[in-house]
C-alpha cells in the first residue's frame, strides 16, 4: 500500500470519492475492526415485524465514543484478536471526539493491553486526544505503541514539530528500533511506514508549535538520529508541514542517508517563502538507490527543479514523481522534456497539477511524452494549457510508442476544436484506460464528440466529464454507447445540466439486456432531474446487478435504490448464479441485517436462506 499510487487523492477520482459518503447510501456505514459482534441472524428475521416500513437513508450523527466501546477494543488487544491488525486512535468506532483523561484507569488498561499485544501492525494516533495527559503519561503511551513487536506502519497527526510533540515521536521510534532488535528474527523487521501530519494550531493549548528558536533543538537532533536507526523504514511522509528553510534541509539530508527508503512524501501546508528547499538537500534525494516514489508538493521548488530533474533522469528505480503546486516555470520545460525522453525504463507516473504551466510549455511536455515508452500515468490538471496542448496530447494518444493509460486534463478552459482533436485521437487509441476532462468548459457538441469516439474505442474504462455544460443531447449519445460498449466501468456526469430525458435514457441503457459492465455512475448536482428520472432508476436497479455505485442529486426517503446498489456491491450477481451456496448467502444476510429492503429482496430471491439461517 505504501509503494503504490493513491489515485483517490489525485486526478479524475477526486470528485468521484468526495460524494461517496454523502450521496451513496451503501457507503453510509463504514465497517471497522472495532465493531462489537453482530446479533444473531435468526433474531433479525424475527424482528422483521417490529421494523419500520419506511427507511430514511440519512447519515447517522457522530457521537462521542462510549467507555464500553473503548473497553471492547482494549479486550481485543489483550486477547490478541487476530482480526485486529489496525489500531486507529483517531477514529475508534466512528468517533473523533474521545479524549483521554489524566489518571484514568482505562488509560492504564490500554497501556497494559498494548504491552502484551502481538497482532497490531498499524497504528494511527492524534495528539489532541491526549492533551489532558501529563507529559509522563504521553511518553508511556507512545513508548508502548513503539514497543509493539509487529508494528509496521505508524501515523501521528495533529502535531507541532517541536518540543513535547517531537519528543513523543522520538519515544516511538527508539522503542520500535529496540523492539526490532530484541526480536532477533531477520525476517521480522521493524517499522516500515512513518507518517507525520503536522496540523499547526497557533495559539491553542494542545502543544507547542514551531518557532524560529526551535530549529536546532535537541529534540530535532534526536529525531534525525532515531530515523537513521530505523533500518527497515521504506516510506516516510511529512504532511501539512510548516517548516523553515533550514529545518527542511536538515530533514531531507537525514532522509538522504537512509538507503532503505522507497517512498518519500513532503507536503507543505501553505506557500511561505521559508518553505523552499536548498539545492543540496533536494539533490541528495536523487541519490537514494531504492527510491520508487517521490512527492514534493506545495514547496515552491521553481528554479530548483531543472537541476533536480536532470539528477533523477536516469534513476534506476524511480517510478512516480509528484511535483504538484510548485510554481513550475518555463525553465523547467527543457529539463522535464529531457526526463521524459531519456527515462524510458522505470518512470511510470508524473503529476504536475496546479503549477501555472502555460499552453506552449504544456505542448512541449506533451510532445516529449509521446516519445516515452514507460509512463502510464500523467496528470497536468489545473494549469493554463489550451489548444496547442490539446493538439500535442492528441498526438501523444495517437502515437504507437506511447504507453499512456491515465491522463488528467481537468480544470482548464479547453477550446472546442482542442477537445475534438482529443476525441479523434481517442477513436483509434488502444491503451488509455482513464481520461479526466473535469471542468474544461465542455459543451454539448464536444460531449457528443467524446461519446462518438467511445463507439469505436474499446479500452477506456473511466471517463470523468463532471463540472461541464453537458445536457440531454450528450446523454442520448452516451446511452447509445452504453448499449454496446463492454469496457467502460465508470462514468462521471456530476455537476452538469442533465434533465429527465437524459437521465431516463441512461437508465434505459443500463437495463440488464443492454449494459452489464458499468460499475459507477455519478449524476450528482444535476438538479433538473425530477421524479420520473428517479422512477426510471428504481426500475433499472432492480434488474441491473453490476452497478455498484450510483450517485444521484438526492435520495428519496422510500427509495429502494440504495438497498439494491448495496446488494450489488456485496455480489448480487454471483449470488444469483450460486443459489445453493449457503455460506455466501448467509454472509450477504449478515451484511444487510440493518436494511429491511435488502433482506426482503434476498429472502424473496432465495427462500432457502431462511432454513440455512435457522440451522
């Protein structure tokens, strides 16, 4: 997980996932390792008569975590429950409100449970939940976490990078290194992933924040020494950091000496002048022999990038390079072009969003990309590209040497003829799997061009055309596409101008005798859709067993859509093909135990499930 790109945070999936919890009812209940055992299924069947006939699919309110639920988690820690591998002290059982009190018995129970646990390998903790504890109590908690024998991944959030907070991080790192040595097993290893998320609360009472005089404190030197002691560390992430020039340089120089690192992510919280890096500290990262992922975001690299890009051009292992929000200028175009032309073996992804790249520079970068045979992911969203860049990216898509599979051109003002060029290239392209054209001022005519291209394209799986000016005419063409296309899995029409006619045509195209491959459809913020559109989707979803995510402008109180979408996500298609599989059907019932419509539909589809549950 630490070494693979997280597309949910970048590119065309940003907008999809931002609506998943709010609008898609099947995602409204998040299952975690901390839930108490579910009640028996026979008791659920008997309770049918007492359940309300009308279900409201609103998100449940967040409540303060009870002491009972925390004790349940502690008991699982103490009993070494093999299913409890992740301990999230930021969000236990759906709550972000629990605060430990100094001297509480439950705090000591947690510490005792940690001292005997051998199953947990991932821990996340937020310092503000510990602000009522004494410094000594905080040290004991962090030392206990670091002493977990199988600890592999640690995330510490909401901290100031100085004084007490940094001392606590050191306690974890030292304890983890010591625990790894005590194991004596070469295959066991120690901490592999460390994430420090610094959310500065200036003027708050929780902890001290960074000040000018803290740059060379003893705590910082101890931290750098502790990092060097983590011989198995593969990923280091510093998120939302407000650091001085000198502090950035010291941390990066410390990281440059750790030859085991494969992933580094340094993201500044804002755009201050003092967040810049030095040429020497940045160049030192290029010498890490195993580095596969490097993310340097919001650091104003600017004039430092050309020399750095030349340094990593022939890096043997570097696969993903994220340079978003760095105010890249024209001077970087030549170096970046050289990188794209010469590195044809290892580099797989380049992300350049939010860099104010002008149109002619974007075109030059795209032309260099057309000659690259290894890059499969490229993100140039939210810059200043236009027609020339569109033409150049069209040439890249048409190039037989290009290996591009993911392309994000979102958040630009693209001319209609530029989009036409891309659509034309898309017709004959056989490699691209994901295309994002979100918020590019796309009109109905351009939307129809893209739809017509998909009538010939047989490889594209994800298309994001959200936040444009598309309406019913575009939907009519896409409905034709969906009736014959067997590769498209995700279609995002969020925030367009789709009305009843377009929605009904899409719903008709998704009937089981037409499309059986689309898994995600996003129609959020198309407020011209009325009741007749919802009725069409109600009919469609009862037949369609492959659509697993359906986002609509709203969910009506008595709608059955969330229940059927939820069953699809649980594998309704496979269930209907395996009517005699008692285990799968029973598991599906357990997962749907709080959904009367889903339970009724499953039992009606296979009455044998009642006897299986009673057994």
